[in-house]
């Protein structure tokens, strides 16, 4: 599933993006999937929940199905 997410600020933190896009419902769940290595930012695995996501970044989450968030 691909979804385009529009942000109105310079950046959004990764854990906040996951909540904003309704991939997770809580910050704790965001932390859990990031720590498990299920999140890629621009094709690189990241374990930093505070990673700054900017317009043009692509975030992939490998849960039951792959979710791709394209940030604009």
C-alpha cells in the first residue's frame, strides 16, 4: 500500500509520522516497530525514532503488509 503524506513543516520525526499516518495508534507501538527494525527510510533501516523526515523522503514499514509513505 502506498500513501502520500503532506507535511506543512520543515520536518516531522519518524515516530510522529507513523502516528500521523495512522500506521500506529501510540508512540509506544511506533517505538516498538522501529526498534524491531521494521522501518526503512530511503531504503536504509533505521532505529532512531526521532529521525527527521523531510519532504521527498520515502518511509517503508514492513508489518503484515508493506506500507510505503511518500512525504511531500
